């Protein structure tokens, strides 16, 4: 089956999500998180976006929601970010991308070229979500 050319979609960026520009060093929001764990998460997301046996990137609205739910892990955190994305959603076919392979590659590159993130033994990604230092301008 031949698919048509991809349609343009907005990628939800930091300022759109949080209402303020990102910090000068975007990786500052990850301080305290294990470098390897963050790289694993980004690599796994990148693969889920386009597995080796698929020709096209998965970016449907249900897929985007499923990835958000997987990565936020807590219902209140999921609802918080889903609500932000819904503010930019016009329909089931006109919605912002939360996750994109180019963003994964950018994140991986930034982390590999940054020495501020430490390798933390016995680190738990599940616990870390409760300690993220993202802006709190959107209440849960």
C-alpha cells in the first residue's frame, strides 16, 4: 500500500508546553537523573516510533497518547501533559506531535556531548519522575 506524503504537523515545544522559554541549558531539567537511563528511554522511544520492520514512523494520535502515558507513568502527570497537548489539538487528524524521531536524536546527541549528567548506580527512573524540575505554571 502506498502512503501519501506526510502532512505537516506542529511539534509541541517547551515554550508551548510550559508558557516560558526553555532554560539556557535544556539538560538542566534532567540534573539528578541517571545519564544511561535517560539515554535508554530516548533510544527505546526512538525505536518505538519506527521499529526496524516498519517503513513509516508511528505518529498517530493514539500512539502519541500511549507514549505519553508510558513515559509519564502517573495518571495525574499524564492528564497534565495531555491537557496541554489537547489545547493545540483541532481534531483526530490535526494534533501536535509530542514525540518525534528527530527530537529523540537531538536529545541523545545533547546528552552524549554533555558531561553534566552523571551515571548514578542503583538509579530508578520511576522514582525520578516525582522529582522533575519542570515549570509548574500548569496545575494538575
